[in-house]
C-alpha cells in the first residue's frame, strides 16, 4: 500500500492478527456461552460504580488480541486507544503473558519492603540502563503514574530541602490531590475537589495554538520567580515532554534546554513526566531524548509492562538516595508479576524494533491524515502534531479563526465506535483526536482503522451539515 510503514519483524504476532477468524470465533462462542449483553452490564455498572468513573465506550470487553477487542456480544473493534497509551506492545503480547504466568507459578507478592525479590532489582537495572545520561542512576518502583509523580516530588524535596513545585498550563500529572494540584486543567479532573496543596505554581506552556512562544513562556517563568515562586525555595520543575491529556503538544526543544539551564542555575530538580510518552510511543525510549536534555528525575508507567500495573521513578543516584530508609515504598510497589511483565515488554520493544516502527508509523499517519483531511473536510483538520506515533489531529470550526470544535471531535469518536474503531479525544478544549494504537499493529489493520476514521469523519461532517 502507499506510504506503508515497515512491518514488525516478529512474524507470529502479525500472523495472529491477520488470522482474525479463530479469534472472532472464540469471542462469539464466549458470548453464546455466557449470554451477557452490554446493556445488562451497563445497568449493573450504574448500580455498583460511581458516576465519577467515566468510560468512553458503552461496551464491555470479553477478549482482546494485539490491536483488536471483542465485546461480550462478539462485536469486533480496532483499538486506536491502547488502554490510554498502555499497550505499545499490544493486547496480550505472548512474551509478556508468558513471563507473567511464569512468575505467578513462583510467587505473586511478598512486599519488597518485607522480603525482596530479583525481578524488582532486574527491572530497576534495566530502567537505569535505558534512561538518558551518563551519570549513575537508581529506580524506585511503585504501582500507578500518580504515585510515581508524588514520589518524584517527595524525592526532589528531600534532595533540595525546598518545598516548591512548578508545573505548566495544560499538563496532566494524575488524580491524587498533590498531582491534581500540578495538573493544569480543571474539568473534569479538578472540579469541586479543592483546595489543593500549597507551594505549587503554574507557568505558561509554550503553545503556538494559544499564541505563546518559547520566549513568552520563559518570560512567564521568570515573572513567576519574581512574584510567587522564589527560586531558592523551588524543589522541582515538572513537565511532560509531550503534553498528554493537554493535546499531544511537544515541548519545543529550545524550551527543554532553557529549563535545564534554569534548573542548573538555581539548584532545581528537572522532572520529565514520561508516563504517557515513554517506552517507544514517540520513537525513542523517552520523549526527552528527542531534545537531548537529561532530566534529574523521570516518571514512568503505562506502556512499561504491556498492560500490567506498574510505575516508577528513575533518577540520578545521589538524588534518589536523598530519602532515609523507609521513606520510599508501598505495599504493592514493584509487584513481582508486573516486574516480570515489564522486563518482557521492554525486551519485546527491543527485539521487534518497535522504536523504529513508531517513527515510521508516525510518518505514515501524518501522511494519511493529511490526505483524508483534504478529501473529506477541507479546512476543518487544523493541525497534525506529535512525535513518532504519539500523534493528535485537531479539529476547528473554521480555518481562519481556528476555534476549537469539540462537538465535531466528539461526533467523530461516536461514529468511529459505531463502525468498530475506538478513538479518544484530548486537549484543553476536547477537540483533538490522539493516536495510541499498539506499535505491534499490522499495516493492514492500521489501514482498516484509517478507512473507518475517514468514514466516521464524513459521517460527522454530514451530520453537522458542514
């Protein structure tokens, strides 16, 4: 096909996806055996689960394989969401599943704070080797991304003896109270749940979309030092090298270098939040590698373990050792099954050349989105942006004003779902579609998904009378 991305080297994985019939048959048989329906499960959910837990799709998964999901009624969906960027190695990667099962046959939990185990150490060693920088490194393992961010702040405060944290407009760092204080978007995350912790400050993010240049952003940061955040009291500056929930906007490399210089000047720790961008999503292990900037601390999670819950903080060894014994940890932190899965997922990324594939996949998506936008809805696809396969397409009401069109974006997602494609929106205004398809997806499946996207875009445009 035109603009084809390079096929992954691991042939068995591609063959499993191409041979859809056996998997589909298994899903249909499972539905026949249970008789479950999405409608019935939705009623149970409404009675048992709080409404604050939102779900993008009104169906329930029964079976998944690589880049496809079958619901409890046997309906097939192409997955361009990847569990919110968790499945760079795809659903149920054979190596990841095998490693987790092998670990389960030995032990599933001891708590590393009580009885230690080798998989924790092995994963820490691997993360230390992968992270940029020639300095000695150490890694802490926890369970969630928000927990990783909280611990990174805690470590930075212990290392510097300072309380302050500076984050950026549009950044997303988690849903706990401390991380919500750093998150730069109110609805739905922060609405009605304040007050938030003190000594958290917000600097402007350099975003062409909002007319904010790197110079503007740096001026805003310097003004913050003059008005609210005394630099000698700032422990850390935290930034996503590519905004996640904020719209998949890469940080200009010039900004990253300036932040490194500012942190070095004032003795501030630079934290790169790589939770959504890490492990190949942008074509490198970590998005900060594109700029060449080496952070003091890196937070990781999501695609590190191919779907198993694990997260971590990687950092300069002297900084990571700032906490006294017992100051770091958690009952489930670095669960041995998740550690085994993470080691297997990282090995799969290496063995299947998924960093290279991410870069090629991103280039292919850019080309195809431009073609589709020109054909289907001229002047409504305002921007195609990102790094590697971490891409977003932004929609506007008109090209001249570039006013965000969240309604059209929402309609595209809804029509895509009806046609069998799972898409998620993001951005401060909810008008960007982000691509988080597994890097193991075949060329054929990507093209099938793009064809559905184009049809859904046409449906949405027609529905709105554009």
